[in-house]
C-alpha cells in the first residue's frame, strides 16, 4: 500500500500541486527553513510577502545571524508568534558558530536547533536536501488521520506516535522532496479542514474515513476549553513633538523582545503618580480610547489605550530598553500588532 499511496500522490502532484511558491525557486535548505518556520500556524497566502521581504534583507544564514534582532522582529511584525523569529535568529547564530554557517544534515542535530523540532527538521532535509524523512505538520496529520481513520486528538502522545509510524511507512525511498511537497499540498488544497474535495483526492479509493462517510470527523479536535480573558491598559505617553515612549519587552513571555507601549494595570486616578515614579513624567491630561480585544492562543486580552500628553522628557529615559518613537518617521523596530495599530491610529 505504501508504494501505491506514494505513486498516486506523486502522479497527482505533477499537475495538481504547488510549484510556484517563492521558497521553491531556488529550493535551498536555508530558504526551506525560513519558509517552514513562517508557515507554522500561518497560511501560505499570508507568508509569501513576508518571506520575500525577509529574503531580500537576509539572503543567507550569515546575513541573518549578523543582523540585529530588531531588524528581524521588524520584518516579522504582523506575522505573530514572535518566538519563531527570536528562535530563527538564535538558531542562525548557533549554526554559524557551531556548523560553519551550514544547516546540519543530521536529523537530530537539526532538530536540536531553537524552534525547529522533528517535523520541521524532516521537512528541511526532505525539501532542501532530498533526504528521505517523514514529516508531520498540520496538513499531513489531517491527511493521515482521515486516510487511516486514526481516532483521538493528534496532540496526544499516543496519537502522535501512531501518526509518526504511518508517516514513516508511507514515505517512499526516492523522490523525497516531491513526495513531501505533495502530501503537504494534498492537505492544503484537497483534504482541507472543511469542505474537503474527496472526489479530487488521488488516494480516496482506500481512505477509511471516506469509506465510513466520516471524513469531517477526523482528525478529532482538541478538547474545547474557554479562553480566559485579561485586561490591561497601554499608555501612549506623547511629547509635544509627537514622539511616543516605547519600552522593550523582556525576552521571554508575552511579545518577548518586541517594543511595546508601557503597560499599566492600576486605576486611572493613580496614573499620574505612577508615571512620576516610573518615568519622572507628569501627564497633563489622560484620554481613554475604546477597549478592544486581541486574541492569543491561550487567552484573550482586553486592551484599553490611554493617551497622555507629557512635557519633554529627561534624558534619563534614553536607555537601551526605552526610546522615544516618532510615528511620522518610524524606526525599523519589532512591534506587537496591537501596538502598531495604536501608533498608526
């Protein structure tokens, strides 16, 4: 069955797959790596312009490793899941330091780099170097869960192990790059989450979920849980010249390493005292904006913007983790999406 599965998939991919993605021309390990990191939890249509801008600025791994983190985060702004960008930058430096500027061709060594892991490492080696390596990204999990009617949520250890066994058994010894792209494309284009086009699927004849008329029952969803909601205020401390105070967030945690507006969780009546203590600034007036919701993977954040006019600040605020940002002439900084929205407003 494994040979038949791969042969049918490869034959379909020759005319039905994607052959014009920017990371396919040329398809180098570095370009595949960057694209795979960007594509984690992000759609291809969203990734393409980010990838092209990223490659124009960082055409190779040494350019990425040598760049300031702010440059990397700036080009990632709006793509979300910023730990991906920080890990990409860390991994590039590690590759230049420990592997002479070339991504390892050993699966374990590659998977050990920050932000990569087993499936991404397999995709880099298969697509970028032609190695026979199974992968298990979201699209592939969906295809395999349906084709073999694998019950259970794929995030569990037992189901994941079962899917790895199936993926390995179906991956052919040859044509690794084409097969890997083909099974990802099948999940993205045909075996989609909703409204799968089973009549166009090259492996529908032996799909167990289709035979049971239960395609949309697989893969089983993650057990539902309500997202908790938090509240915060973001301060636009604005000088007479229009510049706004920004602070760099700590490397770990929410918006790690990005530049953000100061966060305030106290009462509005205590804001003036808080600003004097923390920044030596005395707000002349406070104007509250409409709250809005920003959703993360594990909680929802209600953000209330508070704009405060302040006099010219002392030079003590010009520190490595603080700066006065000019929205009319923006610097190349990594900004969280809600912060960018408020600065643009």
